[in-house]
């Protein structure tokens, strides 16, 4: 029984060759795409308000 357990343990703990990560999208790609999507969504919803805010900010700097 001891020999069987030893062999089973060695089989389970045997180092496996490094597997290549094929077809997996890296996290930074997902974060970049999601951030771009959020920017587009916010831009579509608040385009006029963003223009107004930018114009007011530029006017306040140039009129000093």
C-alpha cells in the first residue's frame, strides 16, 4: 500500500511542461478596450456638456 501511495504522490506532483497560453486575451487588452468603450459612451451621452465645459475653461484662461 505504501508503494502505491508513493507512486501516486509522485505522479500527481510530477512537474508538467509549461503550457503556452494560446488564444487567451491578456488582461491589459481587455482593460484598454473597456476603457475606450467607456470614453465613447460618455462622449456620446455628454458631448454638448463636455464642449461647453472645455469652452468655458479655455475662455476663463484666455480672458485673464
